[in-house]
C-alpha cells in the first residue's frame, strides 16, 4: 500500500508523506536482544492485533497498529522494525516526523486513507 498518488499539493504536508521501505532483512523476533518479558508482550500484542481485524471493522475503527520508537543510535530501533514485516508478513512505512508541523498534521497523516497499488 502507498498513500494515494492523486493527492494535491495542499495535502502534501510539506513532503511528509508516508513512503514504503523495502526490507529484506532476515531478522526474526528471536534474534532481537530485548528483555524476554517485553518481547513476549510485543509478540502477543501483534498476534492479538492480527486476529482482531473483523472486531475493528465491526466497531467501525481503523485496523492498524503503530509503534513510536525513540532513542539514541545503536539501541535496536531499526532491528526491531526489520523483524516486524517478517513476523507479520506486512510492509513497513516510513514517515519523517521532522517534516510534520504539529499534532494536527500528524493525526491527518496517521488516519488518512491509503490507496493500494
């Protein structure tokens, strides 16, 4: 999936659009150095989320899961991200938060429908 290519310049949000990031990293959750309890909670959360798509639809809610990762270089943020598509079988998207002006724009980017390619 990618953001709708027919978007106008007005809703470009200063080029803060989502973009697909191709990951061919062989990493799996078992390979990540993380506290076992935290790793288990994250895996359980993702597995529950995968099973809840119909529930979200029934409630009229957006079926998505987001993680905000922060911290200095070298602590495993990218490695964690690389394991997710392998674990879930999904794509990864990247958004440069430095190009988002405020919370309103961030909300618009997070909740804006995306068109499939």
